[in-house]
C-alpha cells in the first residue's frame, strides 16, 4: 500500500510541475544543440584500406592456409609499427616539406608542402590516427580524424604510402603490403552528433526539472491534504471545516444588519399605505 501511495504522490508532483519539467527539457535541449552546433568544432574522418598478403610459392593448401594465418597475426605488429615515429616522422616531412617522388614511369616529380609544422607534427599525428580491422581479415584500415576533411584524407593516404615503402626495411619477414583503397575527403562530420546530443540534453533537462520539482515538494511543509496531517504528522482528524470567506468586522456586520431592518420597515410601511 505504501508503494501505491508513493507512486500516486510521485504522479501528483509530476502533474503539478509538468510545465516546469517540460521547460527544463526544452532549455537543456536548446543549450545542447547550440553547444554541439556552434561551439564544438566538427571532426571529419577518412580511412584507407591496406592488404597484407605474402607471395604464395607453394601450391600446397595447408601451407597457404598457414601463410594466411601468419599474415593475420602480422597485422597486430603492423598496427603497432604504423603509429611509431619511424613512420610518422616521414609522414610529417612529406606533408610539411617540399620533396621529390618517383613516378610510375620512372621520372621524379617535385611535390610542394601542403601543411605547416604547426598543423602536422609527430605529436598530434599519433592522436589523429587509429587502426582497425575485422577478425581473421588480412585487411586493416588506417583511420584519421581531424577538424579538416582534406587533412584527414592526406594524412591517411600518406601514412599508408610511407608504411608500404618502409615495412620491408623494418621487418625482414614482412609480407607484401598493398593499398586496397585510398582515402577521400568526407564533407560530413563524424562528430559531434548534434541530434543525439540534443536528444540526450532534452532528457537530462527533464530529469533535472523533475529533481527540482521533487526537492521543492519535499521542502514545502504547506498542508495540502488530510493525509499529510494524519500520516506524516500523526494527528487525529476530528472533522473538516468548509471554506469560510473573509469575515467582516463586528461594527460593519451590525451596521449592515440595522440597514437591512430599516429597509424592511420602510417596505412594510409602503405596503400598508
């Protein structure tokens, strides 16, 4: 029975303060939308896929399977190497300094610097990069998330390219590394998620409004019902007195009574005449 009374009281608190609770939800939602839309800087993600696969010189199915499993296990090592300074320092140099690259036809091409050292350095580069892959897959992805979609694309592609060139020199038993797909600039930000933040802010506002209303109700000692007197204060209910309006003063009451009698006497005289 106590649980029913508590739930009933809870519902009464919600009903009495419904406007306040909804207002808090709307206010928090507006604040959450404003902050996520105009204050937090959006971040853009790009990724490139890299395939690890050694050349198969043995037609034996068992040997091929073992080589495939070895490649899968090598990915864990590659994921660790790819975020090390031996790779990242070269990526920084390629993106921030003018350098020459060998083309497929054998010629060399001078590539200008795209970014400054303040935009790209080994310290912030490691924070931009994350590596992911599916279980038992020979493909892993280099994911880069920054506030510039073009920077995310360039860093992802450069990391994959430098890793492909250097991994053979770093590990003598390295498998062939191929770039399956290059990163492209993504104009749609991956964070912050404005609708989700707005929705969460709305529900947080509702909870805050309800908590505020509940505290107000607990601290309000005004008598609102007979149950408060009997249950909370332990008093005995002797009866209920109906509402009585504002009482007049004695002099005013006597004056009104005398005026009423005088009016009745005049009415009687007029009827007699």
